């Protein structure tokens, strides 16, 4: 069955870094666009990064551009989100999403907390 498993979340001080991973199985990873979303308490889910199928093209929300880098390894069926210069407002549950056509799959999320 389809599985997306995020890892790499945790607690970090402002200015720190984390690298999230999204390991997938059960579908043809290379044909899917991979997205990273986040949801902070009391807020709507926000798309922060999109990694297109080859991995050579990525887009970012204004709030993370220049600090976050999305990537993927199609041989390992895994997507990544490198997060640098973290800010308290980056605190949220981060989700990976695989999307192609009418098919969309979600992971369970991983908590990122940025606090001094």
C-alpha cells in the first residue's frame, strides 16, 4: 500500500537547521510531484515547497524562499527538505505530499519546534 513517512523533525533554537526526509513506497515515486506543507496551531495548512519530478525544478513560498531547499532522490523514493536559518514562526507540523493528476498521498507529519 501507499506509504509516506516523514522524519527529521525536532526542537531547535532560532537560527538552527533541520533536514526532513519523506520516505515513500507503494507508488511510482518518480512520476509524482512532491510537496512539503506545514500547519501551525490555529492556522491553515500552507504549501512551502514543491519539487518537480526530475528534482531540477523547485518552487517555494515567500516565507521560506532562500532558507529552505527541497530535493529528491528518485532512486531512493525519498524527498527532503533542508531547513536553515529557522525562525520561531517556522514552528509547525510538516507534511509531505505526493501529487500526480487526481492522485494525492499524504504522510503523517513531523513536528518542528523552533524556540529559544
